[in-house]
C-alpha cells in the first residue's frame, strides 16, 4: 500500500461512521481479513468494537484482538492470518509510543514487512501530534496515520476502498 500519511482524522475515535450499507461491495470483500487491535497500555474497548462493526458493515472479515494486546500476539496473529490490513487504535493517549514499538516489531518479522498497517485515535496525552511525529510513525512503517480530529472516518474509509480485494478461498 503506497498511501501517504493521513493526518487530522479520527480512526479510533467516537466520530460518526458516515457508513453506508455494504450493499454490492460486501461480496467482493469476502475473504479479506482485517486485524483490529489496541496497544499494550490501552484498556479501552469501545473504539475497537466501533472499528469492527464498521469494517464488517463494509464487508471485511474482522479479527478483533481487543485491548492491552501484547506485541507478540499481534505479530503471531498477523503471521497466522496474513491480513489485508492491520488497524491499531488508541484512546488512552499512548498510541504514539506503543505504536512505534509495535510497528518496529512487526516490520522486523520476516513475512510481515509488506502487511498494510495503520494507526489512529488519540496518539498523545498532550493533544494532537506534530506533523513530525505523525511522519515518524509513517517512517517507522505505518501506511497511514489517523490522528484524533474531525475528518475521521472519511479518510479511513477512502483507505479501505483502496485495499486490494482477495478472492474467496
């Protein structure tokens, strides 16, 4: 996936979905799995449930690893499932720090260097991250970054629409 960093969005926030019924798009996405996870220090679940419901509505299969997920588990699940996308969400404000560790570990793993991965939500405890910090997440290996903000789900949905589809096995 070669999309630039996307900022000013709120994947992982409580923003409205703007979701349309999956309709004709759902069957084409069957078989494409998205892994959704929180970061190690974040015990919030509503953001993960929101993302799961949105992704399922759009026709993706979802594996929701839940909150406080050890990095080893994210890596092992990605190795086992070879997802079309890894979505990392944070609400507690430690997404930047925890997300940097996670993506570093994921990208070092043979076979996972090309798995599309995005991170979003509240990434810092002092408010929005700087452009440099958002860029650092992309440089570290995320394909897109969705910082907490108003544009939110629209940018995330555009990214989902650009994902390559997998045929049914």
